[in-house]
C-alpha cells in the first residue's frame, strides 16, 4: 500500500503499490482502525464527511470551500462530538408502535422530520415530555440544504440529543419515528 503524508495522517496515494494493485479506501479504514486513536479515527471520519459535503456543494452549487475551511470544520465537529459524549445523558432508544409516556421521573425525547425531495429542503422537530405527558420543552429547525431523507433524520437525532443535553436532562428515553421514504 502506498501512502502520502498529509499533516499527521498518512493517506493512500493514487499511485500503485509495489505489487501493482491500486489502493482503495477500504484498506485505509482497515489500517486506520488499527493504528489511530479514537479521536484520530473520529477526525478522519469527519474529514471524509466534510470532503463529501464539499464534493456535493461543487456538484450542486458549482462552488467549493477552501481546504483550510474543510479541515477546520472537521476538527470542530470531531471536538464537538467528543465534548458531547463526555457529558452525555443516559439515552435509551425505543421503536414504538404507539406513543407511551416515559417511566416515572424520567423524560422522553420525540423527534420527527419533514423532507421535500424536489427542493432538498427539510425540517426537524423535537419535543421532551415527562411521565405525566406534559411538554417540558420543544424545538423546530428548518434545514435549508437537506441532501437526503436519511440526512434529515440524522440531523434530527443530532440536534435532538444536543438540545436535551443543553437543557440539562439527565435521563432521556429516545423515541424514533422512522419513515420509509
């Protein structure tokens, strides 16, 4: 496998290895899981995700972000995720057929999404209720650039969990409403 160094990371080059076989990114991730720390692996994944987002921006909007912006965003997201999981409340996931309240003294987060494929616009909503079915807090956010229904669902979970953490809930039961798009 042929690697070139970028910063502290060794990435596969476009060159062929000594045995003449092209390097693939599956090899990169296999090696990465062995040699990288959790933070470095998380950073690598956010770099890949940021590069993919930039690629989509080029295809859709015809413009690109500067390399420094892409990598700074990846570092920011990796750090933010690391900070999120450190103080994360206990989260339990259920797949309900019918809504039910959380256990006594606990809270339930419900998230839902909307997605319009023709315009690639989406929205997310979240509500936290107590065991008496009372709304403790709620939020809704538009997503001006939603690339897919899965993206909207992931963002709903991300913002919902961050929302409950910021509101200092210590125990959250997460109820997912999954739609088949």
